[in-house]
């Protein structure tokens, strides 16, 4: 299936998992050619997750790097009911496919607010997200993937994550309430047809460490003021009760006409009893949305405000990646 406008359209897929460019029709009735996206971006209902970030050996040629990553989708690596999403750092993607690199694509840079509040950059070269029904299956496929890539890249960071109750963060609040419906998610997450990088997605990856003892010491009313939503049923607070520093007040973006500009969040919790938090993952059609959101969160946009949630959780990593269209990955592997 390919995500098209606000509905899913069935299209034939070849043995590699793609069929190049396909004619589809959007909800408005006009036709366009679009590259197949990576389906794992939108896959729902998975309980086990593992994220891996890689350094690519700079002495290895582009042909070997492209072939190694693109062939991760062959059955020997992805069989067994797992989803796989592949992302490349801006510099690496420009090296592998310069004609398909959006102009706005850039490395993650430190975000520092007026009071020193900071989101550190820990940019790596490539990123994998493997998700599935159980930890053992996901772990097995993560091992297979790293072994497959061993000749061109090495793991620099790895995080196992899990689904928490009804999509709740460890704070007890539902994560991703503002996400667009699945049939609308492609509009938020994918580069539009006709633009450079079409069918691909800009990815923001950050690992946040929570200070749960401090957060849990707040009353429920105080916690709700931090988020801007009710804790039990995730209803947005009215303007009289929602502070301007509430989390959703700082991360919800508006266009010039006042319309909401969405991103598509796929974050999941992780942790041990002493170190725990949220592995934040978001996909966007435009990387500028991430820049604006982060500046607003950390008080770097000049309005004197910041996201109150950063008093109770801090990012310890930050990277930007580009998840190219699935069919482009296969074409890239065969072009060298």
C-alpha cells in the first residue's frame, strides 16, 4: 500500500518491495506520480522497538554503502514480521543521492536557549528503527542487521524501547495525541510529490531522560499545567487553564494563515529503574518544522518563553536523518 493524500491506495509491489513510481489519485481528484514511502513509518500496533545509530567507515565507497543499507530489506534480514525504517544523515544522503537531497536538509546542531537550556547534537551517519511484536524477534533482527552492515558501518548508539499501556509516556500522559489520523499522516510526514526527495521523510531523533521523581512530586493539576492536557483522557486545557509555557503550547506549530502545521510522532519509552525516559522520533515533510519547534521548546526563538516540560526531562542526544522513499532505496542500490 502507498499513503496518498488522506487515503491508502493499493498498488502492486514487486519482489524487492517496490515498483518504482506509481500513478495514484489524491482526495482532491488530481493525479500525480509518487515514490513509495517506507511503510514502517506508519506501522501501528508494535510493542517492541530497537533504534540503532551508525558511523559509516569513510574509506568505504558509496556503492558499497548504498548496497549494504538498501539490501537490508531483503527477506533474510526483514522476514519474521518486523518493520524496518532506514535513515541517512544529511551529509551521507547528499553523497549517496545528491539529486534527491532536499535543500533544507541539514545536520542537527546544538539548540541553546537564552537561559542555557540545551538540546545537544550527537549526529551520526545512519539510523535504523526496527519494530515488531516481541523483544526477542526485534533483537534477532537487530543482530542480523548489524552483522549485515558490519563491513561498512559500526553501531555507535543503541536503544531498546517498549510500548507503555495505551501509548503513554512514563509520565503517565498519552504521547502523540495531536498526531494526524493515519490516513492523513502522509501529508504531515512525507515530502510532497514534485519536490526534491518526494516520498521521503525528514526524521528527528532525540533521547530524553526524565526526572520522574521531581515530576511525580507535582500534583495532577500541576502536571496537567506542564503538559497542557488532562492526564487521564488527554483533553487539551482551555486557554484560561493552559499556561503559555505548557508543552503543547510550545510544540504545536501554526502557519502564516493560522492553520496547524503537523508533524508525525512515533515516540516510545525506554529505560531501567534509574535511567528512563522517551525516545522521541518524529517525521515531517519539511525539516524547518523541527527547527521551529526546538527553538520554541528551548527558549531560543526570542519570545522569552520555553517548554515547561524541559524542567522535568532533558535531551541527551539529537540527530536529523532523511528516510528516502522505499523504491528509491532499491533503485539506488542497483544504480552503482
